[in-house]
């Protein structure tokens, strides 16, 4: 079953051009010039119910704009979108009860009140039955281990503790689709692990469909089998995370342990030396030249050999820098 269906979704903004100086400021009062920004351009994809999909891209790539359109916060310039059968920007009550938008850099809880009070407010807003409310809340509080913090004013919580409460608030009404925008940003490793485990549990137990953006590749690698890579509002890739290196990188790494020293010139004849620590060497070799490189290593005092893909974060960084659509799926 398709939970999200996006077809040619586009969002353009008109941004005022502000020239420096007092005279320019006065002129702008009578004649304002604008520049058109293309935040999202002809974006199309489908997401099945129960999927966790990573939305990747550099700052300004259009990720948050896309999430805001999918959640109904923004109207698109053109294109269509269906989330659980609803048009998001129509903001129907049934639709709003079926989704959640959780942003790591935005607070939705009342700052001076305990999180428990905000949870009660959400209970009334979403009209959650008493039994469902208590069962859901107790379950999530136990998973995230925050029972002792429920009566602490939000302003007195650490960043990681606040984020856990924000996530509980977002999942409290049992949404079917959740948009997570940088949920672990700025958090310590322990909090990151806890939130990833929680997301994984909610997806496994309740089959929640999740779109996740994160600058931490660990979030993406641990939670997402599929990723959509965007750059300047355009889709560059839509496919399996495990295929990213294979599809976008034409080189692989060969790590070797040597029995004795070998001259750099000899190693360079096999591949580009990208790392060396005494007798441990890492070579970068074109993918189609791997068999020849391995054959050449046979004449060297090699103790151990390991062939691996380029780290995914480096591949994605390179992909975004090039900005070319190589795989169209």
C-alpha cells in the first residue's frame, strides 16, 4: 500500500532583494525587486506504508521545504501529492490526526510547564481516549526511560531529554506517517542511540511510515534501507542505501598489511595511495581495475588484503558536489 505519492511537486519562492545602504532601503519602500528561488523542482516519488526513507542533501537542498509540503504546512507552486489518501495542504482534521511533524530545531512543548502537561493538552487536541493515552504514554516513557522527568519543567531538561519528550509528543496520537527533521541534531551519543532505538521500535511494532532527514549518517545507516538524495531542490537518486556506493562511485578501496616496507612508487603503480601507516596501506583503485590490482599485489610481501567500498558519507558528499543525476529510479 502506497502511503505517500508525490508527483512533480514544485515550490518556488519570491525573495526580496535588499541592496546595502540607506538610499537603497528608502527606494525599496516604493519599488521592491524580487528574486525567484527554486526550493523544490519537479519532485516525484512514492513511499510504501511502513517504510523508513532517508531524505539526504546539503543545507538549502530543499529537504525541509519538501517535508513541510508533505505535512501540509506549505502549499506547493505546482504538482500533486497524496499522503494516506489526503491532499496535505487541505489540512483536513482526519489527515492532521494521522501524521506528525517533529523538528529537532523547533520546540512544540510549553517551555515553562512539565512535559506531562503538554502531553495532556495533546490528548485533548487529538481527542485520544483515556485508555489509549495512558497505554501509549506509559509504553513510550518506558522505552525512552524518562518517567522521572515527566514533572520537570521543559526549560530545565537537557537537549537530549527535551528531544525525547518532543518525540513522545509527536507519537502520542499514534500517527501513521511521521516526518522527522534532524531529530538527533546536537545530541550526545547516548541520546542519539536512544532515539534511534525508539524510532526503530515504533516502525517495527506499529508499522509507522517515516521520512527522516539527518546530517548524521549513523542515523541514516542504522534506520533507512532506502534514501532519496536531493540537491538544489532536484532529485539525484532514489534507491537502496546499500547501492549508493556502487551506483555513484567508480572506485573502491584496497587495504593491505605488508610484511616489510615497500616503496611508494611501487604502490602507486597499483593504485592511488590514500592512506599509509608504516606497513598498513590503503589504495584507491578504479572499480574495473580491481582484478589487475589484486594480481599485482601477488608480487609484494602482503600479509592481508581487504577490498571495500568508499564510505557512504564520502560518496554522498561527492554526489552532492557534482550535482548530477546518475541513477534515475
